[in-house]
């Protein structure tokens, strides 16, 4: 899939957001070497909470939200380590291990090369999941389809409608700010900042 997009002219990819699909992570590393991988924060939090007993979930959820509320990647990683240590003290070793293992790729959005104004939108893969939910909602109403083409026609009609009416009037991300951030991030990394 990615190879076909590259063959059709895809270039300049700087960030790929996903839910930790191993194939996607490997593809980003091999086929999009200039792109960073951002693990979806929501999926990651669900993964950590799935390893947390119900009695500790409310605390763990609040602690994870505090990690992702940090203003810098360094402070988020420090806070994550504090939370992991607290998890271990509460005998939540599996959750602590999961947090330590994935927090690095889940805080990519906090790197200096991405504008502050983009952070809220690029830390999850909601941009893709929202249209998927809408398509599922519309196809459930119909129930059964006589063949695959009729389902495809409904899906394409829904996407065309959204693209013409909803997406055309909104700007999800202001991409003009990316170049300035990339120049500043490169300048900072040349002067010894991580």
C-alpha cells in the first residue's frame, strides 16, 4: 500500500500516526526514512489500562493523562518514569512495563519539529478513525448489501459528501507552520539540544 503511494508521488512525509501495527512501524522505518512514527496516545493508554486491575484504573488513567499533558517531551518522559515507579509500588508491574516500553513512540508529537498548535491533533489517529466510524454507522443502517459494489458505492458517496461539505470548509492543520518548526528544530539539534 505504502509502496504504491510512493510510486504515485507520495513524498515529504514527516509523521505517521498509528495504533502500533508492527507492519506499519516497519514500513515507516524502511520506506519512509525521513518520517517519524507517533503511536496513537488513546490506543496506548488503553493498552496500559488493560494491564491495570479495575481498582487502580481511575488513578492510572489520571496519571497517564498527566504524562500527556506535559509541555515538553523531556518532562513527559520524566513524568512517565515517575508514574511507572508508582505503578510498581502499587504492584502494577505489567502496566509499568507497558508504559516504559511505549511512551517514547507515544510522545513523538512533542518533538520541537512539530508545531505546538498541531499537537492535539497529531497525538492520536482520530483523523482516520472518525471517517471510519461514520462509514460503519451508515453501512449498519442499510444492513445487507446485494454485492460489494453497492457497499463501495455507499462508502464512496459518503466520503464525497464529507469532502465536499465538511472537509472543504475546515482546516484540520495549518501546514504552513511546519517548515518554520523544522528549520528551528534542525538549528536547535545542531547546537546540542536533543
